[in-house]
C-alpha cells in the first residue's frame, strides 16, 4: 500500500521567455544605418524622418545620425486628436545617403484551376 497520497498534476509552472522589447537607442545618441532603435508590439512609437517600421513594428534607422524623439498631435481614425511619440534620425553633416528598403519577393503557389463541364 502507498504511504503517501498521489501529488497530482498542475496547470501552472510554465512561462514564456522574455522578448526583450523596449527602447534600445535613446534620444541624442548616435545610430548607424540599420540599427534598431525600438522593439515594440503595436505602434507606441511612430516612425518619422529617416526611420522605417519593420514587419513586427520594430523601428530602425535608414541613415547614420542622431536619434530624436518628438511628441506631436495627430488625428486618430475616430477623428479625435491624440498625442503621439515620433522617432526621427537627423543625418550626420556631410552624409545624405538614404537606404532604400524594399520588401522581399515571395514565391506564391500557382492558383488551382477547377475543371468545369
């Protein structure tokens, strides 16, 4: 016979790994082309000059320069004025090179054709 009662199972005890979101490069800091400025879910921060938004809402630099944060009022979809935070990169003196980012082409499967009589 058992000396102890069965412990049973639990639905707890699991946790996902942290995604390391947040601001990576702050205002007035230097940034190089392609450097990630902010990792975020949703657009808490919006891209402005020389900043591009990635597929997962990550903001990254298009030029070498200095990061600047600015609050501006913008019209929301509902028509209400909201204060939003915009991130821009001011290029370094003497550099006017802007990187052009294009979406990679994806190969799509050919469409299936149904035969009709």
